[in-house]
């Protein structure tokens, strides 16, 4: 696992009497593409604004690249690039002129080669004298990305970057981000309320709902959670597992604590033998309080964790 890039401790933001986000413990490591997923109003932008320093937390702590404290954070933020609010582009200028202006603002010396590289990366190197006001939405988005990339950041933060892009634009955007991670070893935080936009990209997810981080999970863990399995509830879990290993040759099995009815066993093999397992266990006096087959797709998993509304719902 890579070095920690972001760590928040009990981070919160209160507006008046109301929390926009509360008690956030987020951890993002080097090389991850961290997909922050949550419905409209869940708190994604609020978290991102605090990380980028646009607003100040009312509670808790932020650590960036291992640094905390306001001064150190300011310095650490120079290693970040971000697109948070509607990016500031000058409509009457060309792509190159926009980047030149930004490079001056950032105090980048010898900017010509950096700008050339950024334009190429964003696929805008052939836009010539075309003004930004005549750009398509996708081109503007890519220019914003080029702008965020100018200072050669190690950590890129994108708040709903594909909002309004067409399917082709979404695919292009995804490939571009993937290549940044693969070639430059970058770390990316990307938020969306649309799961399908993140699901082909993210290596890790933070699920945020109603201002709280409900779960943080890697893609590998997630796949395992969603895999088809037999779930079996018994007060004699260890005995049951050793019986199943002996009599059903099961190896891929997990035990988890669960409530008063005993422990839950998850069995990932021999799924069609569910009835036989149940009967065999009863026969040897191992009580089975519940047995079921479970497994779900990503969408269902997220919906179950959040308020139960589809993640694509709500007004933008
Ligand atoms: N400046 C503010 N003043 C008061 N309330 C705010 C402010 N900014 C955000 N909020 C509230 O905080 C909550 C979280 O908002 P936030 O913008 O972080 O959500 P989001 O997940 O980014 O939503 P979306 O998907 O619509 O962009 C909302 O209830 C919002 O109304
Ligand atoms: Mg938002």
C-alpha cells in the first residue's frame, strides 16, 4: 500500500446549527483512484472544499502528505491540483492563452514546454486559434483538467468532473485519468453521484450519505462482499465450519460475529448444496438459525448502505 495522501480525523463542517458533514475519517493512499460516491447533498463538495482549502472545517483535522496544521497544509496543497467549482476559464481566449495565464498566476518559469505537454495530454493541442467560448463542454472540461495539471500535481481532486459529458466524453475522461495514475503515479479523488461513472475507474470507494462516511472499501473487498455466497447463522460457527470442511470440502469460507443468534458463516463454494448442508448440520446437532443465498450487484449494494434511493436520483 502507498503512503497516505489524505487522512481526516473526525472532520466536520457546520453551517449555523446544521452539519453539512460530520465525523469524517477518510483515508486516501498514493496510487489510489478514490471514488467518493453519494447522492445530491450528501456532502461530497463540502469535503472536497475543505481538503482544497476553499472552506475551513469547524471540527476535526486534515492531514495531507503527512502534514497537518494550517501552514504546513498550505504548503502541502501545492502538491495538489483540483477542479472544484466551475473552473475559471477565459471564454475569449484560446486554450493555450488560458494555460499561459494560469501558468503566470502559478509562477511557473519556463512554461512553454509545460503548457505544450498539458495541451497534448488533454487532447487540445490542435485547437489553434479557436476560442474557449466555441469549445464543446467536453473540451472545456479537458481544458480545466489541463489547467489543474499545470503545476504537475501528485494528487488530483475532481468534483463531479463528468457532469454533463456525453458517453464518449466520459470514456475519454476515464482513460485520461487512468493513464495519469499509471504513467505519473498520481493519486486521484473523484466524486460523483452516479455509480456507473466511478465503477470502471475507482480502486477504492468512500460512500457518503447524509454528511457521514458510511463506508470505505477497496474494489477487491467490494467484489467479495457482493459475491454470491451461502449465509448461515449458527451459535456453533467454528464447529459448523470444521464439519463443512470435512464433509463438503469447503475451503473458501469466512466467519463473522453477528448478534444474539450466533455467528454468520459465509460460504463461497458448493452453492448448489445449500439444502444438503442444512440437513447435514441438523443431523449432527449443529443448530442452524437461518440459511440463505446472498449476492448482489454493485448498485444494490450501495443502495442498501445509503438511504435506499437510487444514487442517480435527486435534482442536480
Ligand atoms: N455554504 C453553505 N451554507 C449552508 N449549507 C450548505 C452550504 N454548502 C453546503 N451546504 C449544505 O451541506 C450539505 C452538503 O452539500 P454538498 O454541496 O457538500 O453536497 P454534494 O454531495 O456535493 O451534493 P451534489 O451531488 O448536489 O453536488 C447540503 O445539505 C447543503 O445544502
Ligand atoms: Mg457537489
